[in-house]
């Protein structure tokens, strides 16, 4: 269940942050901030559902998913295809996130 939660959280965080980006950098209406704040609240709420024994560990593992989702956003929403360095970096991050999330821990 943790991976779907991380994916949903990543989409909410990216959408929320993009709303602020659009307002500030793309000179969109300040009304963009309303769904942005709602998305960021949803992001924080969704992370509370991650199956982890510690918040910091959940956030660290989530980072790999966030990086990968950001590159998907780059491609689908912004029309810029990630290059081989983007893909390589994301793959390394996903390996790290998997180690953090799935490593056997002493009880």
C-alpha cells in the first residue's frame, strides 16, 4: 500500500508546487494558489498513510518516488522529455528508496 500512497502524495505535491510556480514564474492568477494549497495539504495528509515505523524514514523513501514523478511531470505536463542523465539519476534514487523502505530491520 505504501507505493500507491507515495505516488498519490507525489502527484499532490508536484501539482501544489506547480500552482505556486505558475503564479510566481508564469504570472498566472493568484487564484492558482487555492488549489495549490489544497494539493499541498493533501500531500502531507497522504504521507501519513505510509507504512513506516518512523516519519523520517517514510519521507526519505518517498524522495525517490517524488524525483521519478517529477520527471514524469516534466515530460507529460511540461513537454520536455527527460534525458538519459535524468533517467539514470531517478533509477539510482529509486534503488536508494527501495533499500530504505524494504530493508529488513531489527525488531
